[in-house]
């Protein structure tokens, strides 16, 4: 699974409508309104790089109210759930 994190800047007052449009796209798993330099963070999970390219450069880019996107590729996922599983396996040996 390919995971990308897309940070998005929006026109003033457009965060709710942009977030709703994003969450309705296939491949977008989570959307957060955030503080700081960007307005929205979207987590995208797809099976192929071609799907990612099409989703970000065509579908996300065409949403009204988006002024800028910055896409980061994820290499590895670390989560509390994964760490608990890893330690359980380690301790059990």
C-alpha cells in the first residue's frame, strides 16, 4: 500500500467544503483541519503510484478553494498498535 500525506492550503472560509470534497475521493482515508502553515492534512492510501499521481494531480487539484498542495510520501508506518504487536512477539521469544 502506498501512503502519501498531502498538506493543503485553502482560500479563506473554504476549509469545510474542501475537506468534504476530499473525504469523498476514493483513496483519501482521513482528512484533518490543522493549525500552522497549512489548513488541511489528507492521508491518501492507494495500491499503485499511477493512482496516486492521478488522484493528487487531477482530482485533488481540481477541488475549488485549494490554493496549494504539498505531497509527502510515507516510507514506513509506526503506530501504537504495530509497536504493541512487535513487543508482544519480542517478549514471547
